[in-house]
């Protein structure tokens, strides 16, 4: 299997001197190049693209070049690749590339020490270092260190100087040593070691680095669990002890201590000597989680995300493969790590759309985590205070177990939520904070407590308009208005990143100083708050003001240390933060997520706003939440005010069930894109003509995508909807096979779409 979008694996001849097994990372010829691939096995997918004899005549086969010194890709990872490729209709090589990037062939390490040369050792085992095609080849080992060294035999000692003999004696235990250590232990100068290496008496070898991760201690004293927490923890521990696949929804109100509960599941996993994986939606915003882990287990966990340095990546990857990293907390890509003994998979904030990867291979990490758990026969735990309707439906269908924590930890009460009717008490002209919210902030600050303003929009203003001619500043590459970022003095497209300086005159009519901002972003709210509360210490939490984990951790510390009075932020503030002195949350525009309403707009708005609200009043002082809305009668606002999410979800379910909308039916989107509108239209029409039909199968579209131009490409959408018992993949495969995609055009497949843009 090569890491490219071919439909399946290729056939190669295995030269007699190379023994290969499935999963081996190998070097093969492809055209005039050498490429890294993985020896593949497995059954063909629905498109017949699996491994096996493809009937290529013997004389046409080219030979493998070498087996690389990289631990083999594990069978469960290979099956995960097959599964994701087949489910998402992605070329398997492209999915495999994600796992290979994790394996990264550069993980073959440079030798860092010396062992006794093979010629001197009694038995040359296939495990000892051997050079093939100019590359160090070491033995196949799925988990253990590949560079094991044979103990030296007695015979070569004769005829050596005493110094050299002492060096060989120092290696008699078979463990390789660095040159410096060897010289020290043998009591010789480093020149002796160097000379022996030159003479071929010593061979280069890998010195295993010191275990990079301290083992987390399950018996490190943790918090005393409440009865409800202890009962929930017992269910998880039981699932871990069972060592079987299962899925449990851990559902509990915000601040109920869900983290502490699943930490007990992790502790049970550690006591059983097995590994645990925790997926978090945004690892960069997880400083508090990491602190919490360390206070529970005494050490930090291994962390995995795409921004690790390649060195850390290599060390972590090896430690996972060798079992030295017992708990890994990571982003989506951690799913592909080579755990030899995975005993528990946790997906925290399972409702988060950040788990859906939208480019490249389009997959949902929560769902694939469940697949990974099944492939490893491990229990999966999905955690959320606002579970997705998908997960709730799985509970109701009996596929998932549910455990609930109904109250906040330590007697804290859930915050009171009230709506501010913006039609009744509107803000002052040109302002965005209504008088009741301003009053509540004032009272909070007077009490010495912290307040938070939430607006899910970066920048200063979402729209810039010419007062003179009405021209709206748009992105030249996308169907989108550009967003003013006043601090940076630019207008930016939030879809493609295009940025221009704010022009001094209208580009359409030339009027000077006529461009005016319309609507608020967090920068503008911050400006208004600064004018209202000049003495309050403010902190803006948005992805552009707080880039990277360090900035986020510093912000969290500043808030915990009460160095901040007023927090103004985007959806970042809705994450699982625990700020004990925060008692007021103001939602600047509660209606924002409902506009343009896709399938899950209401569900997502309830989840997001409930999560933000859940930041208030998590300790002794009670919390208060105010929602600024023009539609206080909307079921979303009613559900939030009443705090009755279950009723809201039941209502959502009742609305989606009759039409077979997810999770009571299946969806797959086709996104057509092309450089020219006519090409996109032509292809979309052709897909429309070739559309499948039948009982329980519906195709909607083609239609202009809401983002009808993105990065200069014209986009059209079609949506396949089937009843739940009808799989979309075979239908999609047949459908796509009926249509020829012209040059310059593309069809992307999005199974279980989350975004409809
Ligand atoms: P959730 O994830 O359910 O919102 P957390 O796990 O963040 O809740 O817990 C909220 C706070 O309460 C955290 O600071 C946590 O450490 C604390 N906490 C939870 N359970 C206990 C307990 N049994 N003893 C002491 N502190 C606890
Ligand atoms: Zn753009």
C-alpha cells in the first residue's frame, strides 16, 4: 500500500533474501522513484480494492528494495485504515498515509552507541543489525525495541589487548552502550573504543533512551469521590476489567466531575497494566486537564497532536509502541498510534464538531475511536454534559450504555439562566450590550467576582460597508464578507485567510472615510466593555489573540489567580474550563448559531450555549447566565432557560425521526468543485442525472453550496439521504462510477456530514 490516492495496494515480488510480513514498512520502486509503502493484507473492500493476487503476470512484477527499520504497522491499525477508507470512500493509501505519518519512516534512528560486532558474536540472529541496500535493517518486532543485541561469545577475546578485552567484557551483558559510557565502564580511553569500531570489532547499535514517560501512578491519592461519582466510576472500572468492547456514555451536568470519574477508569486500566487513550477536541486548550491529570496520577501523560516537534513525535511514537507511554492524551491523529495493548478509549466532549476532520480524509474521530476500540476489544467511553443526538440515539437503541451524574460536585448549583429580550431592553445605539447585562456585570465586579462575555466571532466587525454607496467588502476568492480585525488594521476572509489593509476609501465609489463596520466581533465587544468598565482588568480569549497552548495556559492561570476581572471570548471560552471565581456569563448574541440553520443548528447552539453557561458558578458562589436574544420564545432559548436539555433533545428527535434525518437515517454529501462555474454546473447536473433512487433512498440537489465559491473554486452540493438500515457507501460507489469527472473538477465525499457549507 503506497501513501497515495491509488484505488488499492500494488503487487511486488519479494526477493528471496527479504522476509516480509504484513505491516512491514518497505521501500519499493514506483516509476523511476523509490517509495515507502506498507506490506498490506486484509480483505477487499466493496470496490474490490483489497490486498491479494491481482493477477499481475510474474514477469511484470518489480521487486521490493528493502525493509525499513521501522516497527511494523500493527494489524489493528491496518484494519482501522481499511475501515476508515471503506466507510469514508477515501483511497486507502491516503488513509494509510495518516498512519504512516504517525509511523514516519524517519523514526529509524541514528545509532547512538556500540555493541559487539556480529562477526564476533556467536549467533547472527535476524534481529541483529544488518545492512541491506545501504539501510540498516533490523528484525521485525511489533512492539519491542528492534535493535536487540546478542550476547558475545567467549571466543573472540583471545589475541586482543587487555584494554580491548575489557571493552568486550563491558558489553558481555548484550546491552549496547554509548561510546562514553563504554570507555568509562571498561576503564579505557575513548580512542580504544573508536579504534575497535574502525577495526570492525564493534558494531553501531541503538542505545534505548531512558523511558521518556514516567508511569502514571493509579494509586496516587486522588479526590474522594461522591457516592454518585463512585458508582459511575465502578461501572467504568468494571468495563475495563472485562476487557471487552463496549461503549458507555458518561453524561453529567457541567461541573459534576466527569473527568475525575473517567480518571478512575484510567486507573483501573493502569492497574491491569494496559494502555489508555484520551481524545480531546482541542488539545491546545487543555492545560487545566493536564494539570488535573498530573495531580491525580503524579505525572504528566504523553501528549499527541500535529504540532509536536518531529523529535518529540518520534520519542512518543516509540514509547507508545513499546508500552512505555501508558496514557496518551491527544487530538484526532492519536487514533493511529501503535498501542500494543489498548485497554480503554475515552472521547471527552464527544459532542464537539472539532472531532470531525473536514479536509483530506473526511472522518469523525469520535466514531472512529469507537471503531478503534472495537478492533482492540477495549471499552470506549464518550463523555459530555451535552451529548450529541447521535450518541443519545445509540443509548436509546440499546447499543450504548449510559451513566449519568445529575448534580454538580461539592454542592455547587447549576447557574440560573435568563434571557434578555433585545426588543424590550435594547442596547444603546451603536452598542451591543443591553442594560440588564451591563448592570449584571457591574454587580459582579463590585462583588469581586469574574464575568465572561461570549461572542462566537473573531475580529472587530463581520461586515464592512460603504456608507456612501452601500458597497460591501467581500473576499475576492470566496463567497464571504471580509471581517475587520482592527488591532491588525486588516480585513480578513475567515475561509481562505486572504487579508488586505483597511482601505482609506471605498474601492467601489472612491468616497473617503466612508467604510463603516457593521455588527460586533469580540474586539468590538472588548472596546465597549473597556468604555463601560475602564477599571476592570480584561482578557480576550480568541484563537487569534491566544495562539498556541502556552498562551492558553497563561490565560487560564491568570484567570485562576484572579488577575482578570472580565473575560471576553469566542467559542474557546466554552471549553471545559474550571474557573471557580467566575459567576456571570453573558452571551452577546445567542441567536447567532441559529441563522442559516442547517440540520443541527439548534442542537449545536444548545450545546455550545449550555457549555458556556456551564462555566459560571462552579464553586461556592452561585452563577448567573444572561442570554441576549431577539427570539426568547425560540425552543433553544426556552430549553436553556429551563435547563431542560433532555426535553429539547426529545423534541429534536421527534422532528428528525419522521423524515429519516440523522441519526434516524443516513446522509452523505457530494461536494462538486471546479475552477469554472460552468464545469461545476455541468458535473453537478450529470451527478443529478445519474442519481440513485429506490425505496428509502433520496437525493437532494444539485444546489449551489452556501459557500458557492471557496478559494476560487466553484462549489455545488448534492445530498444523499437513506433510511438507517441502508448503507450509503455501496450506493455512492455505484453512483460515482457512473460519472466521469472532467479535468480541473473534483467530487469530495462527506459521509455523515457535519458542515453543510
Ligand atoms: P465536568 O467535567 O463534569 O464539568 P470536572 O471534572 O471539571 O467536571 O469537575 C469540576 C471540578 O470539581 C474540578 O475542579 C474537579 O477537580 C472537582 N471535583 C470533581 N469531583 C471531585 C471530588 N470527588 N473531590 C474533589 N474535587 C472534585
Ligand atoms: Zn476567502
